[in-house]
């Protein structure tokens, strides 16, 4: 007997935060689900603040597709969350037993989950752990979204120190996998990944024991696409879009799915990756497409790039830091975005005229060339860090980070083969050879205008 009124019958589920039991409310004579809450993974004492937050946030949502919270009770040293009992199985178990679901059935399930998220987002709540095992499907097809244990109110900074997770790795949005704060847009990526799982019979990313590898792929690779998704393909692309600003909202997803197969033609919903007129900036956008040469040209080995190894180590180290915050296959719920900049090494003016006879920093040909070399090495391994090497004005002129990243994902390496720098105007014109993932090579001539001095440059413009 729990709290003098709830009788535990049998265990009906188990997750990272403990077991869920089927019980009976002896006072009201109804079945309930009970979960012992507040005990973090490996913790010796209950995290009562987390338990209260879970109950408080979920109780704010009175919605037909959200598991209702009835009570939070104490029984000795334990706290139990008393919830609505939903007869049925999780979406994860359903796919496991039946295999990939037909489009219409998957759409019906995800539509109801999107409706629940629309209510949560309207209330200022981010779920942060949308995945198939948190979607309950009843025998009548009714869907309930469960487990708001790591949800967070947008205006609530609580538990930034005691929060344990921000989601399950296989369904994490790229920005969350790189250490940034989860948002409603992050929930939409996770919902898209859940739809992918329903249609493919497996998660979009295989995690297993290699959490680090999965996080790296989520952050650095193009989102996986599913052949044969039919009318659901636009939705997959619009939710699993790398740029959070390009993702559909929960209400858009719900309405699209409610319309059915005619949705693509019937609804004027925005495209996942709209084509916009942007300046032809080679540092930011894709140059005019040109067919790759029939046979890649034989070129001398690229010159050694100072900083490439260091940047690669920094990129991996950033992910290792994120994984160190994993509390059982997930990241810590820290609301502070990860640092994306990199330290810029200070170089001495070994050649070229100094600006004065004092110890002031100089602008030299070597310094400008070294900056561009390091920039090209950085941008192909860590676009987030390279983006910080553009001035704010140039970032604003260039559109958004999504366009910038979209271009650089098509480049494996970028090697400067020749350069002519003018310290007086701080302009450098160079020839760059791009190697693409398919092994083909292209070249381009770029002119950049820099700001700053040796060891502390930023890109201010491109001609």
C-alpha cells in the first residue's frame, strides 16, 4: 500500500528512471500507474526537486493525448508519481513486434503526438525526450505522450545544475547533440526521428555502445533520408532539418498529417529548406553547380595546414565533453550553450613591414595567409567555430548559419594552392582546391577582406 490508498499490482514498464507499476486507487476505485520518482541514475538520495518539476509541468497539461498526472505522494522516504493508466504498448514495442508501420498508421500515431506537443509548446513547455518509447498507443489507436521527467518550462531556469538528461541520443537534434539548449524546434526533430523509426523499423541513428560516434554523425552529417516515405517525405525533411529555424512547428506537423496524402498540394506549409536568393559568397553558400571532372586531376599532395590537427582534436574534444555529461545514454540538461569559438593562435610578424617600431600587432602577408589556411582547415572540421571567424555584419549579410553549413558539408578538404595578400588593404586573393566526399575536386578563386591584425583576424567581406 502506497500512501495509504494505492495498491501495487504488477510492474508494467521499466525505463532509465525506474519501474512503472499498475496499481489500484482504493479510494476512487480505479486503475492507475505509479512511478517511483526522484531517484537519479546511480544516485543514493532522491532528487525531490526533479520529482516535483515532473509533476508540476505534466499537471499543467490537460490534454487528451498527454498522460494525466493525478498525484505526487510521499510514502516513507519515497515519492511516487500517480498517473493515468493507459492500456496498450509503446510505439517502440509496437514497431518491434510488427515491424515498419504503413504510412497511414504511422501518420495517425505521430499526428496525435504532434497535437500533444502543440499543447505543451503553447504552454511554454519543451518535452526534451520525444521518442517511440515515450509514446503510448492504446488498443483503439488513441495515443498518449508520456514522461515529462526532463521537460522544462521555457521561463524556468530550475534544475540547471541537477538536471540529468536532455534526451535520448538516437533522437537528439543536432543543436542539442552539440551542447546547446533544447527548444520546441528540438522536439520537432525528435518527433521527425520518431516518425522515421515508425516507417523504417529502426532509429535514424544506430547508437549501441558508441554514443560518441552517434553524436558526431548527428552533428556533422546530413540527416538520413528514407526511400519510399511517399507523402510523408516532406514532413521528414521539414522536421529533421539541420537548421532549427527551418523546421515545421508542432501545429504544422499536426495539420499536415490530419490532411492526409493530399497535404503536400493542399497546405501552403513552408518547405524544410527554402531556396532563397543569397549573395554568391564562397565562404557561405554553394557556388554555381558544375559537373565534377570525369577523372579527378592528379595534384601534388596538399601543403601541411597549421591548425588542422588541433582543430580536429578540438572538435572531437567538444563532443567528448558533451558525452561526459551523459547520464545514461543522454546529455546533461544544462541550459548554457556550448562554447563554439576556438582560440586563435598569436603569430609573430616574421616577415613583412611592421606597422610601427613598437610591440603593436602587425598586418603581414604571412599572417593573412596563415589565417586563411587555418580558416579553411577549421571550416571543414568545425563549421560552428569557423562561423565565429566572420564579423557580425558579414554574418548578417550572408543569411544564416544553415546556408553556411550546407555548403561546407559538401567539402571534405579545402586547400589553398596560391595566395596574394595586400597588408595595406587587408585583402587576400587566393586559389582554393575543394575535395568533395565523392572524391571529385573543384577549384575557385576567392578574395576576402579581413579585419584585425596577425593572429586576430575576422572575415569582413568577400568579393
